[in-house]
């Protein structure tokens, strides 16, 4: 993040976030994106890879077929010539656009049937990679799943209103976490032999009021569409799963059932009094979701969105910068709306003002433990003004990195809140 004279004190705003999370007056929902599926609890955790690694895995499998290898190489060059990044999303979008115009012709040495087959193969590979639950269950590795720790916070937090979870992820990681702790939850499906999607229950904000809600707004493994009954069923996952894949068509697909009912739920939740939406692992790259959030905020003065934005830029395993800046689209969005606060790693947009994180005062010994759970203070780099306050024999700047945008660190922070609350009666 670029240098900015304005600063935000992380201790002040994290305390505010803590108060929101324990307040019985607030209705709390989370919006989780792909970043939560690649978060690790420890070295034994199994994850869904990010789009870069996933692209490499998918293309490696597809390249085993010669005609696909040649077509993908050509498309990759086309995208680079147009200053576009080559990944699963741009590859799928490119193929879907060509499928619409190809007719009886040939593009990238592929006929229309070839393009259909290639699109199908890409989707199969995505489903295979996302189906990480198979390996987790085979190896009995749920205890190393960060989602199980998140469920522990849900279970032990004393709240008047049930937590609502919205996620764009297809995988079963949140389901595994919830079920590992025997936590009852509702996901919009009703029934036993052939559970069916029940849009009326999703529309009813008072339906099963005490149960955690899990809303998978881009679909899920195991969801199937039945053309005869016009129902959506939930059963074993296979190649006919209905998902909103990462491509240009995802906006149009989001207007169909069951997605429209789930998106309506997000909008209607935010329109309720005293609601808070906390996002993590979500980059605000889906315009159809952003529009719903912004529309709801316009009609509700008591709603607020807190976006935990992991904006670190990595290269060869090294941090080379941060995406949050005055020029970024997310910053522009938040600087137009006081109801949206963006908490990046090095800086934040709060009250429409962009600033760097910086502690106003040096933490004492007791505070240091608490502060270190959400903020990593910078070490002395030799470039600090000599007038800067000293910490022991070192110069203290108050600058550092907020840890909460990392889902694993955020969950650890939530669990520490439970521990502190349980100790309070003993302290008193």
C-alpha cells in the first residue's frame, strides 16, 4: 500500500469489531470467498488451491489431449496479447464466447462439438480439485480443518441471533466443519430420501430461527437440476452438479433458481435492522454479489459491511506488495459508501478515508499479547526518524500488518474471544 499521511489505529477498530461480534443486538452474517478454502490450520491441513495453482493443475490434465493442448496454447497467447491474465476464468470465458459465434466454423482448430467437450472437461477437472472432502474423510483429517475451529466459535459464542454463512465456494469444507461439531444448520434443502431445494423457506427470515444457516450462493457439489419436476435435488456429487463456474456467464446463471433465492436472502438479511456482514476471502470480484450488497445498504441506515481483505501480493514465496491503494476498485467502492469498511493487511478504508494501520500508543506488557493476536508490529528497519518513540532498545513505529484478513488468523482471533469471555467470571 502506498504511503498515506492518514492512519487508522488497529486496536481501536478491532475492539469495535469485537463488540459487534458479542453484541446480542446485532444480527451477524459472513460472506466467505475462495480465500477461506485455501486457509490452513496447520501443516497437515488439506485445502482447495487458489485459482493460479488450480489453473496449472487443470491445464496439465487437459494438455494430455493434443488438440486441447494446441487450442489452450493459442488462447493463452490471445489473452496475453489483449493484456488479460490466463487462468481458468478467462479460459472458460474465451471458450464460451467462441461457442456462441463459431457456427459450423473452426476456431483454435476446434469445432463447436470440440469446444463443448473442452468446456465439459474443464468443469470436470474443477470439480475433481474442489472435491477435497474425499481425501479429508479418507485420512480422517477433519481435526486439522480450520472450518471445524470456526464452528467451535459458532457453538460456544453466546448469541441471541443465529449466524448466517454465505459462501461462493462449492466445496464441502463448511459442511464438514459444522457436522464434525454436531452443529445443526439449514442450507435451504428439505427432505431425506431426495432432499429438494425449498425457496419459500429461504425467503422466510424467521424459518428455523435458532439454527445456523449455510447459503451456497454459487451452488455446491451434489446439487442437481431435475428438468421434469423443475426441482433442485441434493444427492451424491457427479459430473451433473449445477455450479456457477468462474466465467462471463456466471452473472446470467445467478438469475436462475436456486441462486436467485439465495441472493435474495443476502439482500433481505442486510435490509433488517442492526445487521452486520463480515466478509473474508472474498475479493469483491463478483459484480452480481456487489450489486446486491450495495442495493441493500442504500435502504438500511443501521447495516454495515466489514471486509477483511487479504491483499498481499506474492511472488516466488515472497511478499512484494499490497493491492489496496487509492487506485484499486475496492478502495473506490468503499470511499463512496460509509457503510463499507475495508480492513486490508497494511491499511484500511474506514469512513470513506484511506489510511495506513498504525498504533497510536505502544502496547504495554499485558496488551502486547492481545494486540499480537491480530496485529504484527514492524521490526525496526533502520529508516525510522530518531524522534520516534522507543520500545526498549529499539525504535517503535506503531506500524505493522493486520492479521485478521487471513481466515486462519481470523478464526484463531474468534476463538481467543471465547477464551477471554469464559475467563471473565473467574477474574471477577
